[in-house]
C-alpha cells in the first residue's frame, strides 16, 4: 500500500498522552485507523443527509423545483473565476 506523509499539529497535552499511550512503532497505524474510521463516519453522515434531502424533494415538489432552479447555475462561469483567484493568505 502506498503512503503519504502529512504533518499534523496536536495540543501539547494530547501529544504527550498519545506518546505515553501508543508505542512509537504503532503510532502511524493508530492514527491511520482513527482517521479511516472518522472519515467513514463523516461519509456515512453525508450520505444520510443526501438521502434525507432526496426524500424531502420527493415529498415536496416545490422544493424539487427550487433545487432544479439552483442547479441551472452550475457551469455559470464561477468556476473559471475561482480558478483565476490567488490563494488567500491565512
């Protein structure tokens, strides 16, 4: 499996507890497992929300029409405008 190195920052107390609780050679796997589970929960939540919106559109034709009206703005050129913007400094 291919991996990618990333930098994360933790509060000092959390980092100290993490180092005390998880052996050095197990930390990457520990974090990868936590992140994978959290991402799966997030994806599940987004799927649940999307399903709820779809159900609501089926029950409410006016909402469905409003969503179609908004979808008409897709491809209105804003993507090109955003692509030409310089990244904002933090």
